[in-house]
DNA sequence: GCGATGTTACTCGGATACTAACTGTCCGAGTAAGCCAGG
DNA sequence: CCTGGCTTACTCGGACAGTTAGTATCCGAGTAACATCGC
């Protein structure tokens, strides 16, 4: 199984969609984002409550409410999002095999437990490298990279899709 | 859940036990290793067949058989072991959300699929950093680090435990 | 007009299936070493 | 002797159950904007 859940993927893409081609942010609600990206609504809603609890987005309740970024998109790193959604989970869960050696018979000597397990140290430093890399990229970076690939009309189309959806909704009432 | 299975942990520790304080290798069978480390035997057996298939260890079948390292312990990296046991799994499984944008209506334009997804790129480079770190540490490194912490008697005790176990086994027959 | 009331569209949070992967166990097959009996 | 069969202790591989985490869905509660209705 993948280490990072697909919830992370949904979350990052959603946050990217909250930034336009110029780096300006826009407030959106979960249903819009779910429909725009063809992603399960209920699931995405839960993801956004996590993003909210982590302080990456700010919610406004009630009709017409939604989410907006809590701070500038260049200050939200991929690592922030990952931590917000999946929590600070560890790539490797040390089971302290070193203490189980049959030699010791239920009483491992002190030197065994002195300092972290060697295997664990390696894994931890590897995870640290990984997270450093994730911290180097921000939501703005990703949004910019996407818009650079897209034609100029794209940003407009997205904006129109959103506004169309909103007017249609009020019309249908 | 952790990204790397506990099988990886069992595998690494087992390989470490196949190297003594001086860096010399010793052949061992699965039952010995399982008992020495208090780890489930059947499970560990499966792990060693994977290590064998990956060419990290060489098996000798039949009575008195067992496993020995296929190459010097300083040439076996933690990354090798991880790949052998867990396979080349990906930290992040891109679901190509970018193609699902409602704008496109079942036909994403060419520019969308051009090159890898931005999110995926970040994740892939992060994983690469992680694996680079894992590749920097070898079984010998780990074994040395452990023996450096342990008193000199430790290596002898391990060796005695193994030989005692072997003689007891032949006696009990 | 204007305030009270109701409706709508949101954010929250809990409860609950479904699925996939990991972990661990069981068992049978194949293989080689050593023992042992029969020639 | 020594040769063939038997036992033993291994490696292999498949099958399977239990547990856990991720994914997804459903529903009720709270909240705020807005419309509507009665005064």
C-alpha cells in the first residue's frame, strides 16, 4: 500500500485549485471542489476538516460558506498538507527486535537499549530526507507549474465553471 | 500504517545476525534466526525466500542447510533489503486527478497529460531522497554499529548460543 | 417597512460498511545429510 | 565394507484466517445567509 493516502492527493489538488494562475486565492466550498475534480464529496469534506484543524485553511460556516487558505499559498508546503491529513506517521515502526534476543531471557542488558535502534536510526534519517524534500515545495509552486503548462484560457475556464455552477444553483432554487 | 512492513525489520535484523563482530559472515538457518530473535518462524521463512529470490542470500537445501549472504555484507544496502522484501512499492500512488477536472468532460486535452503530474513529481523526488539515504547504509555498517555498543563478550555469547543450540538439537535426536 | 419565521446551503462530527494489505499460521513437497540394516 | 532405504532437518510454495488501516457513504447537528410572511 502507498504510504501517503489518496486523501493527501485529493487535498493537495484541492488546495491547488484554490489558487488561480496569478497566485491569487479564492474561497471555495467542498461540493464545488468535489465536483470540479470528480472526487467523492463526503470523503473530501472530512479531509478539509483535517486541513482546518491543522490550521492550513479557514472555514466559514453557514450558507455561502466554504474554505479559504489560512495563509499565503507559498507558505503552505506539501509536507504541511501531508501532516495535516495523514498525521505524523512513521515510515517504519521499530518493534525493538534488538531487545528480544534469546540470549537475554526477558532482561536485556542496559547497553542494548542505549540510544535508538540502529535500524530505526537509518529509517528515521531516510524519512527526514523525504520530508525535507516535501517541505521544499509549496502549493503555489504546484499551482504555478500547472498553469504554466496550461493555455491561458484554462484559468478563465476554471473561473467560469465555478461561477456558472454558482449561478445555476441559485437559479434551480 | 507504516510504509515498510515489519518483515523488513525482521529481515534486516536477521541479516545483521549473520555477521559477527569482525564482519565475518556465518551461515544460519531460519529456525535458528527465528528463535534467536524471538520472531515467528513461518513468517521469517517467507522473508528469506524473498531475500533469496532477490539474490541477497543463497540457500542450501536439505538437512544442515540454511542461508548465507550472497555477497559481502558491505555490499548489501538497507535499500536492497527493503526492495527484496517489500518490492519496489511507491510511497504515493497518483490517481491522475488532473485528468478528472469536470471542465474536460471525459476528454482531457493533451497538455494535461504532458509529462508527469506535478504532485507526483514532488512525491517521487521525495521518495528518491529517502531511498538514497537507505542506500547509504549497509548491513555491515549496522552490524558494526551494534557490536561497537556491545561488550566484547556479546559476540562470543551469540556464537555460543548458536553452537549450543546445534549440539542440543543433535543430542535430542 | 420590518421583525419574526422558515428554508437553504454550508461546515462539522459520529457511525458504519467495504476493501485491501499486512501479519501470522498451517501444511505438503522437494532435497540433502546421516543412520542403519542386509547383503 | 558398502549399498540401498529410512529418518531427519532443512528450503520452498501455496492456502488461509485474523487484524488493521484506508476508502467511502450515510446521517444528524449546528450555523449563517436569505426569502417569506405577518404585523
